[in-house]
C-alpha cells in the first residue's frame, strides 16, 4: 500500500477534528504533517473524486469533509487512494503451460480455487477496514491523547 | 502482491498432487504452467528458505514438499515470497509537521491509532490466509475438476 493511504487518513481525521465546515487550503493541510504539497494534492484530488472530500475553489477555498466521519470507513479511504484492485493478483496460470494444455476437466467458468482461496483473505481485510469508521479512529486518538483535537485546531489556526 | 505468490501456490499444489517424494526439477516445475524458469527459480529458492520445499542437488535432484499439504497455509506461502511486511505502511507522520510540533499529549509509546486500526485489517487478512491450508485448496481443485490430479501427473510424466 502506498504511503498516500496514511496521509489521506490523517488528513481526513484532521478535518474531522476541526469539526466545522470551513474549507482548509491544500498547503495548510500538507503542512499539518509536513507532507510534500504537490504529492499530497494528488491524494486530495483522489479523495474528492471518491466523494470523501469536497473542494471549494478560490482564494478562501479549500477542502472539507464531504460526509460525516461516521459514514467514512477506512476501506473507503484505501479504495479512494489505491483503487479497487485486489491484494492477490491472479494471472490464470492454471490455463498455461503443460498443465493448461493437458487440462480436460472444467469449462473454465469456475474461478480458480487458488484465486477463490486468496480472495477470502481480501474479503476479510476489506471487511475489517469497512467496519472501522473515521469516527472510531478519532475516538481512539482522543483516548490516547485528550489534547489531540486542541493541538490540531491550533495547528490550523482555529484557536 | 507479486505474481510470484500465484506461481508459488500452484507449484506447491502441483507437488502435492504428484503425491510422492520424487524430486521435480525446476525447469519441469516452471514448464507446468509455462513460467519463466529463472524468475520462477527465485520463488523456489524462497520456498526452500522458508522450509516449505526441500531441494536435492544433482542430475536427478529437484524440489519436493518439505511438509504435508495440511501443514502449509496460504499465509506461509505469502510470507515466504513477500516477506513479513505489513499491508499498511506507517511512517509516523503524526510526529511531523505543525501538528507534530504542537503535540503535547501522549508519550509516543502508544502506537498511533491509525496504525492500530489499519493493522486490524492486516490481522484479519493474515488470519483468513492462515486458516486455509494447501490441502484445503487441493480439495477444492478436485471438486472443480475431478481429473486435475491425473492431468498434473501426466504433465510431469508420472503416468
């Protein structure tokens, strides 16, 4: 997974902690965690495209959460940044080589048993991420450090 | 995940289907699914290192399963090929930038809540793969195509 996933989750959480509807500029969002602005902008655009952020143009524009933190899952963020690919890559080698040539059984309509088995891993991973919302992680951050929201608000000039 | 994982699982399953202790040469194993020999050899060496295969040198040498198919999990194969890394990459950006500078709470001894949440996905994925043994996948292959073992044995000149 690219490091863009870590960036995106923290950026969304920071916006959740600001807790208002004022847009935040991309340079300010990147500065929150010292991220390279141009590369971070790509993640922001991906989050807009996935409808997790809304973008407001103009000098007072910026980004804000498009949905409540309790309706954005970690899976939503991963898919926004990484696309909808699978962890396991099946290239159908079962159909290739000597074994592929000699194979008589099966009509090829059933997905390979190896693919099915590996995809059970993908499903378990997706379910674990889908079950966790940004609001859940925000609560854990608060428990770890009760001053975290104040810190984030100060970093973005809100207090 | 690299395509080496697909190759390694099929190769291990082919050896399981041969069902004997005769070593199979690397060129023959690669030819089973039309795989590039040199690159496939790297996967074979990784499987030997992980003690999933044993290698016998010499002109009649080759590779055979080091353990019973019911004691080799899909996770064992993935870790052998991909190493023991995590799906999610945490680079501790919480400590960086303006937010990192202003952060006062927490002693840094607790792993970041984002990392903990994402690792729950990793754990679910690993558990799903660890629960599935090569013998389970072999049974599914047999159900899909009852002639699959005969096909594999013929491809390796055993019948």
